[in-house]
C-alpha cells in the first residue's frame, strides 16, 4: 500500500465459480474487456494483489483480514448480500466492538 493514503478496511471481490460461466451471462462480450483472456488476467491479478497485501499486513488483531473473494455464481442477490454483510459486520465488530449491533436497531 502507498504511504499516507487512505487504505480500505475491507476488499470484497465477487467471482464466478468458473471463468467459463461468465460467457453465459446475459450481454457478456458486448463490452471491450469482456473476453475470457482479459477476465482471467484480471482475476489472477486480484488474487496476486490480495496475497501481496496480506503478506504485508502483519496485524494479528485483525481476525477478518482485508481481501475476501465471494463466489457469486448460482447465488441470488440476497445470498450474495448475506455473504457480504457477514464480512462487513465481522469487520465492523473487529474495529468497533460487538456493540455495533446497536447501530442497526430502530428506535421509535
């Protein structure tokens, strides 16, 4: 990471179960960078970056970690949302503490 710049607390990358599944997505290939070779290189670079960053992050108090890959193929939007929210809540609790749930309770 660059020195002096704001760093993310959490990075979530939604991935296919298999890169071949991308081509069956409605509208795949209509965009300039929507081709199998480019998408494979993008995913490989995200994985490489995540490993490099995690090696540099020696915070033993960080039980959640920074980078997370969520396999999103064959999941509903609600299922993906639930996976993301588990990570976000865990990260918030690791930073703020378990009382974070109080922020989501509505008071009438």
